[in-house]
């Protein structure tokens, strides 16, 4: 028994409609490939579903542009002219916007002011004053940030300097105790030679990581 004749009309059920489209799309794509191989024909096939998904097939021995050009020659239609005109209109609008922006920029530096009315000049002046305020606020904000940053750096360096000085004084005190130098002898002006070795962790070290012995004379 043969298949019953299918009535060609819109399928109301959306799921069935999508399934039918998918199946028939596969079939027509297969027919287009076969037609290209069997008859050496240049085939172009474009399908757009109701969901907006586009499916296209072009023969491997040609390009879309060649197909469109040959279609124009055969039908006398011009596919590119509307698109070209639209691009020209868009270009014209962009040029007008560019000229307007150039004119506004020139007016902000004192050019092309002859054609402006009194109200337009007042508006331009107010706009420049507002822009100046914004620039000034940004400048002060940047200066404040930089000042705070440098204050933190200075405080850090001062803290490092205090720590190094405190450590140095502790080392001197250790050396005094090892040499038997009393505070009274130092107060009386006694002259003593103190030798100590600085550890590698201290700053200003030589390449070998330590100083030699140094004489510290206290007057």
C-alpha cells in the first residue's frame, strides 16, 4: 500500500512543525548535493526557519558571490544597490556627526564663535565652567591620593630608621659590656677602642656579608 496523500498546509502544532522542517530540510539538502554531482550544476540553497535559524548550501565548485552575480545577470535584479545606498546614507550621517563634534571641540577652544547667539554663548560658558570644576575635583583627588601615598612611604622609612637605630644602640651596649666599659668611665671622658662585628642582616654590607673590625673612639 502506498502512502496517503498529505495535505499541504501549515502545521499548527509547533513541535510537529519543527520536526517536519528538520526532516525536510535534510532531504532537500541531500537533493541539492545530488543535483550538483549528477548534473554538474551550480546550486545555491538558503533556508530560514520560523525561529530565525539560517541554513545554506552552495556548490563546492562555486562561491556565494558568483552565484549572486550570475543571478543578477540572469534576472536583471540588483542585489547590491539597496545595500550600497544604505551604506551611503549611514556614511552621510556619520560625517554629519563628525562635523558637529569637530565644531563643538573648536568652540570649546575659542573657535567658530561668530555664528553663536547670546544664549548659545552663555550655555557654552556654563558648560566650560562645569567641565573646569570636574577637572579641578579630579586634580585635587589625585593630589590627595599621591600625598597620602608619600606620607605612608615616609612613615615606613621613619619606622625602619628607628628600628635600625634601636638595634644599633643595643649592639653598642653589648659591646660596651663585653669590653668592660662602664657608663661612669664614658661620662669621665675615658677613651676606649671598641671592636664589634656587624651581622650580615644589617644594611650596607660588603659583598662577603660582613664588615671587618672597626674602631669606635668615644671622646
